[in-house]
């Protein structure tokens, strides 16, 4: 029942103009910043910021500026996580190794602990402002 309610709420949000407004606002700010760049530019940081800003606004209802240090830290966490997990883990191939975690696996756990603290902070801020 909870899954069904959550799915319906997400569908309702996606069909409404709320998501469109958020995407438009974030995309406009990123496009203005890209247009201000002199010469050739690397689009990766702009696309990352755009994607994480949209996800942040969907989850926590706030749009952050491009140079927000908290958002940039989350982007950095995911880049490090992606580099670390890129080739997978021995623990995935040999299940009993989960009882003897490798250095790479422990690094991943530490990275995800940082991400969880970001999410928990956002949830606690949201609870304080919840009507």
C-alpha cells in the first residue's frame, strides 16, 4: 500500500508543472553560466550540477546555486564513488568475502556514509520546516 501511494505521488508530481518549473529554473541558470564562459568549455561539471540540483529539488524542495559548496561536495562524493566502484568488487563475485572486506569496499562504505549524512541532514531540515 505504501509503495502504491508513493508511486502515485511521484507520478502526480511528474505530470504536474512543478517538475517542469524546477527543470526550467535550474536549466536556465546553468545555460546562462555556460554562455558566460569564454572559449571552449567542459560540459561535465554543468551537467552534473544540473542533474544533482534537479534531484535535490525533487527530494528536498530547494534549488541550490551553481557554486553551492554542499552540492559540489555531493557531486565530488559521487565522482569518487563512481571511480572506486567502476570495476566492481571481489565481494560481488565471491560472496563469503563480504566477511573480509577489501580496502576498496571499506572506502565505498565510507563514501556512502558521507552521502547518507547529507541525505539525513536534508531530511532533518525538511522535518523542521514541515507544516
